[in-house]
C-alpha cells in the first residue's frame, strides 16, 4: 500500500471526507477472497447439487475472480456513499473510479435485505429465526456458528459467503444475518436483490478487527472493467492485490464441512429434532399412524449407576437441663485442681527459700517459717526482738576483742 498511495487517482484535497477516509485506510492490506472449489465438488459428485441450490445468478456473483488493484480499491472505498432507505433518489448510491464520479439512475431500485425492524420489502429477525431453527441445533443469535448447521452443503455455502459477498478476515466460521438472508432465499427459492448485499458490503469495507483487511477488491475490479476504467489506467501500472483462491482441506475440515478420512467428502448430515407437521397436512396422518401408543411402548426402567454414599455420623447428644450443670461441675473441678497445683508450687518455692537462708546462717522470720516451727518461732520472737534478717553467728576475732575489753574494765 505504501507505493499505491502515491498514485495520481489517490490525490484528495486535505481535510475533505475522502482524504480523511484515505488517511485511515492507506495502510490496510487487501482481503483475499475464496471461491467455490468446483473440482472438488465434481470429484465427490455434488457439483450439480450446489448449482441447483445457488442458481446461476448467485453463482455468477460468487465466482468473482478478477484480480484486485490497490489503487482502485482505495479510491472506491474513500468515495463510496450509500444513502440507505432513500433509493428513490438518483444520488442514493455514488462513488468514484479512475477519477470519474459515478451517479447513475439505474442503481436506484427497491432494495431488499435483513433488518431488525419491519420495513417494506424487508426481512426481519422473526423470519431469520424460524429459518435458523430448521437448519441448526443451536438457538438463534446475532452471530451464529456455521458448525451448528446440520447440513454440510449449507455450511459450505455460508463459508463461501463469508469470503466473497460478505467477506471478512476473521470469523469465517460464523454467519451473520446477511449471510443467513442469502441462504434462506436460496433454500426457500425466494427472490433476492443482490444489490442490497453488495451495498451493505461496500459500506463496511474494513472488516476483521485488529487484523482488518479491505474487502470487495474483485468486485471493484469488475465494476471498473464495465465502466472502462482499466482502458485508461492499464493494469500494468497498478499494484495487484492477493489472488483469489479456494479453501484448503484443513480449513474445510475444521469447519465440519469435509470429512477427515479419505476420500474427502461431505461430513454426515446430522439429524435434527422431530418437528410436528402443520395441522391437516398428509405428513401429520403418517406421523400419527407411525407413533406407537402406550400399549405398544415397552416399559423402560432407567438403570441408575451404583453410588457409594458416606456413612452417616452418629447424632450428637440431646441438650437437657442436666447438661449445663454437668458442664459447670467439670469447670469447678478443673479450677480446684489448678488452685491446688498453685498452692503446692508455692510451698515448694517457700521450702527452697528457707533452705537457702538456713544454709547461709540467716535467721528465718516468724511469718516465713513452716507450720511445724510456728510454735517455736513465736516463743523466740518474745525473747529475741532483733531484726528478722540480722546475722546471729559472730566471728572468733570479734568475740576475742569483746573478752579483752571486759577484762580491762574489771581491772
């Protein structure tokens, strides 16, 4: 894209709507289209089935294999204008190719498509939901998975639509409302205006999220060829985009379209739920006759798998008036035991202190004597009023000095 942006047909005036679009899309790569693989369909014998389903008009629209050119794609998407709902005006659709503005009255027609609200010549969500319930196992949503469709041929058509008329780089295995609308018209053999689908796809040129790609390149080349643009701007001086190809085996297998074993054919058709036919239809009588009555139906007993349940724990004792009294008695017994242990510890501590005091020849006070010595300690307290901790054992040197002093006094 970096070389294509310098082409003369991409010289837009600055700050114009075309220039603003060009500034956003100039670095976006082109999207590669995928078309129907008729050779594979011929090998499995399903080519005619697909042709009958699509019809020649839809096949011509899907078989667009013209090479895309970056300059033409950028110019077309930057100048495309689509006034939805106002197709009675001559300027409802306009664009530019080869620096030539195209506004033609033949583009104005009664468009028809899928909408969320009821419109004239429109298909709403109710019809799409009813159609989806006949082909899929999953409930209807805004975006539906292709793999939930029961018929592999329908899955293949939806996947082709996601890379051609409604192309996108991501979500190829999903189907939006426009794709369901196209498939519904072909399955139910209803008329479909292809211009509606093309106008919606041209209006949403950049698809795929972060890895987005510019879409509708081959269709833009086909329009440019019919308008004679390639006669003025030769393809040799334009930058060609990715070549249109077919899906590979792996891609079709991941979408549950192609079988995983050789020979590679369709995946088996999944059987859907039985649907009650309309009242009064001949199929209703056939269903009633084939449906067995309650006498014909053999009794069926469901065999439950063996299970091992854990053993139930014994129930706790019942709470009575005696339960709190017993609990209180246990607490009191425990408290008395702790008090007795504290008393015995205190006694052992006192005995140790008394032993240490007697060892160092210290006088033991009366209040610190044992119970056996309480009587003797009281009598000694009346005779000896000395301090409790006075040392009563004197040394031999002091006793000799006292005796010499007594002798000197007597002399």
